[in-house]
C-alpha cells in the first residue's frame, strides 16, 4: 500500500479539468461536421433533381472528363435533339401537373365536367358530384346575309272596326346580324256591325255583310333591329336560341275607310329550333287615319301574329 498523497490527487483533478473543455469542443466539432455533410449531400441531391429530368441518368466522372466531341457527333446530337425534347416534354408536363395544386375541390376529386366551360367547380355535393349547368353558349344561328320567307296569321283589334282575323306573308333580308329589312303583306276583313244599324234606312252600307266583301290589303315595309339575343333551355342539355326584334315602318292599307298612309311600330320574338326554320311572334300597333260613321280620326289597330319562317340559304355558320 502506497502512501496517500493529497497533492498528487489535486494535480490529477487539475489535469482532468484542463482536458474536459477540449473534449467538449471535439464533440461539438464532430457534430457540426456531421450536420455539414448531411446538408451538402441533401443540397447536391436537390440540385440533381432540378437540373436533370425524371428518368435521366446522372453524368459519370468519365463522361465529365471526356474531351469535346467532333463535328460529326455534334451534328448527330443536333439531329437527335428534337426527338429528345419531344421525349422529355411529356415528362416535364407530367411532373408539372403532379406538382400543381388543384384550384378547387372538384378538380381534386376529378369531377370537373368536360362539356360546360363556365361551371363553378367548387359547387359539389357530399358525394363529390358537380352540379352541371349550362353557361354561355355560342350563337349557333346566323341571320346575316340570309333571306327569310315567313307565312302566318293572327288577330287584329281595331279602334273603329270590329276585331277580325288576319293572315299574310313576310319577306325579310338581313344584311347584318342585328339589322334587317322586310316587306309585309296582310289580308284582313274590315267589318263594322254598328254601321249597319245606323244606315238601315238608306241601305248605304259602307261595310256590307260578309268578310270577303270587306277585305283590306296592307303592304308595309319595316326596318328590323335585333338588340337582344336569348337562350332557352328546351329539354335536357339542349339550348334554343332566339332574338328580340324591334320593328318600325310604313306603307298603305287599301280600303275605302282608310284616308292616308299607315305606320307600324312594334316588337317581335324569333325562336330558332333548327338551322333553316324559325318561329316568329309579333305584336304591332298600326297607326292610320280612318273614317267610320261620318267621323274621321287616327285609329290604332293592335295586331298580333304568329308564323313560321324558312331561311335561305338553309345553313350558314
């Protein structure tokens, strides 16, 4: 057993205290070096992913150290460049599509309809089904540079004469999509039952009995203007287009009771169920000077008519 020396023990403790900071510094340096290596390796991996397309092999050291190729090899590579670009393009598009965040829940679920362009894709139900609705549809019926021949009939309600039927035809030409011209021909009887009672003693009936004996013939020209285009849902996904048309013009009404020219002001509504046929509905106020029972006044005849028009040429896009 050796003798216990307290001074020697103090010297040992002093040496240990001197070594402890150096050991701590060594461990810290080793830790920092490890983290640095990991960061460098991660950065190189990310750079390789950004620079090289998916599926492309990384260049080797031998290839990096190889000298420049000759002219023939360069021309071969240039000739093959388009095909390489075409081969790489789909991969880039696929990668971009994979990294793109969907704009809506419907896009994320793959429920976006392909037929409707202006659908609100965020409107989906609890089952992931998107509400299908029609949006803005292109105008599929063109009137410009086409001729329309229409036939039809309706009712005429006059101020001075009785309400009677009316029928006729119409020929229109549209030089522009919103502006057109037409010539309208209508036949309607002019009957006045009150006049027969007032002239029963003299028998000078200006409006004799019978509709055929009191026919009036109206020929008027109009300017047509279509300011509004409409769309109506018929059934399912089918959309029927239409036009609101304003019209105005003048002409002559051939009857003994009419004293001057007549003028028309009104509106119409056209529907286009097919490429060559349209349905027409008109409401017109006819203004003319008329005489009945010795009284001359400005009368307003309200005319409602409906008809079918055939368009020439049959199709125009």
